């Protein structure tokens, strides 16, 4: 989908998504507000990207600032994926993200008498007709080639459709200008490849396979295979991670220079993630705290984890997370806070220890489950710590968000 959130907002306002200047801005009332999506015209004329801050966006009299409505975008995502389900089975659909979907049409070609390109035209036209939203389509012999065609070819075609096949690799895949536009290569991987004398996808395809395997392992092998357009991923084989984890992160609307405020946010986030653990009837035996500092700081931050006796107690998990923070925080201004629990187990029995009275442990467990039940029935802000009313607290505002952003017309 082209600028999905922004396009949805344009359609809701009766405006043309391709001709309207609009940006979906989370926390737009603050200079630190973050652009989540900008219409194609806003990108072209004002240079707005999906990481632009409110203070970085130049004034324009026609520019529309829209608060995010995550529930609406999820609804539109369901509607457009239902269009695909009219043509293919569920096992032939892989929802890659809220604005991208893989669709395998091979099994439906005879039934509908359509070529892959005609399927692409049908999807593009139906999405435009039924939802009013513009989209681009990449076609390939496998998921990799279709993704590369989508990202690098479709936007340059008048039809908004591009087809990349095995025989086209030398003229398509090897001609991708920026290595970071290739699936699986980020700036860090690009630097590693540059250090090996690899500066293009063509160089990658022709690099010594065994040297790459020796230095980068399976990832290196996969990159060379991808450079030749080879991808044996089966869309119907859904990925199940071996090691599950539960976590949350948030970008703060300002730099937090007061450690008391940062620890308050960390406490709130830890309790929220702990509640999710209990809702899934799980416990964790490993906590991780990640703190990213402001761009004005010399250090980027830290990420540390700690093995613990398995638990889902809010009180215990908060204590462990604050312990990590106190040990590694150096006083820099904080802009991002993340909490993650891993090494999960479904055993929810209460583990007693020599340092706490059994009655106190049982009382804390009862308190957690009681608070969870109250919030489930009446909402998060029906009961909370008084500290959540202090300067810097974010839990109450975030409890009304969807995916970290406003869910409805009322914004925050």
C-alpha cells in the first residue's frame, strides 16, 4: 500500500491520496512528535519521511496534520486482505505487515483464467474501487523476487506493477543501486560487506561462496543465494520462533534528563508487560532492559539482561529491571525505553524463597491478579499507582493507544 496510513486519512477526508499534502503525526502537539506516514506529495514537496519529527517539518498552508487512528488502519487491512481471500485460499496468503501482503496465485490461475499479471491488475483495481486506496504490486517466481520487484521496480512503472523473474536477475536484482534496498541488508550488514570488497549486489552474487560461509555463516550463504534470486521459502509454512519473548518499547516525546522520571516510565512498562505475562499464564526467567540515549549524547545507550528465578510478579520484575537500570545508566538524556522478558515457561506455580515470607509472596500474587481483573473489566486507568500522575509518567496516556499510537478520532 502506498503511504498506507496517510492514504487512509486522505480517503476518509474525501481527498485524493496521490495529490493531497498530508502527514499522520503521533504526538503532533509536541515538537518531538513523530511522522508515521506521509502522502506521496508530502514526501515529494516537503521531504517528509517516516522518521521526521514535528519541528523538522516545514510550514505549508495546505499541509494537513492527522492524528493516527490505528483501529481504522487495522480495519482497512482486514478489508483489503478479504479481497485476496475471494481469489485464493488462506494458506496462499501471508500478511507481512499492516501494509504489505504476499499472495500466491498459482493454485487459482486455472480457476479464474488469469495470468499473474492479470491477478495483480485485478487486486490493484479492486482495492482502488472498494477502498479508494492506491497500491503497488511486485510479481516474482518466489517471495524474494516479488518483494524486490515491489520495493525497487513497481513504483517506477506507470501501471504500479513490476515483474521480476529468474531470467531477469542480471538486469534487475544486480542493478539495485543501494545495497540497503536489498532484502536482508541493513547499514551494519552493508559495512561488513564493504569490508570484504562487496559494494553492489552484483559483487555479492559473484563473491566466493565458501569464504562468505566461513565469515558470516548461514546469513552469508543466504545473502549470496538471494543475490541470484534464489529463495525456497514456502508461503504456507508459517514461521514459529523457537524462543518466545514478550516485551514493549516506547519513544519518549522529550529527552528525559531526570532519572526519577525515567525509572517511573520503566516501572510502568515493566508492570504492563508483567500483566501480559500473567494473561498468557506464563513466567519469565530472563529480563532485559534497553535504554537508548538522545541523539545529542555521545553514547547510544545500553541493553543488558539478567537471569532470574522464574516469576510473573510485577513487584519482583520491577525490582530486577530497576536493578539493571541503576547498574548501567550513566546519567545521559534518555529518549527510548524498552523492556523484554524471555526464557518463558507455562508453569505458573508460585516459587517460594528463603528471603520472603510465604504469606507476603501469596499476597503479592493475589494483588497482581486482582488488579489484572479490575483492569480487564473496567480499563487500565480504573486503577493505577499514584506515581502515574507524576511528571514524566506515560502509562495512562499509553493505555489508550493501539500499537503505540492513538487508536481513534480522539487521538490521545
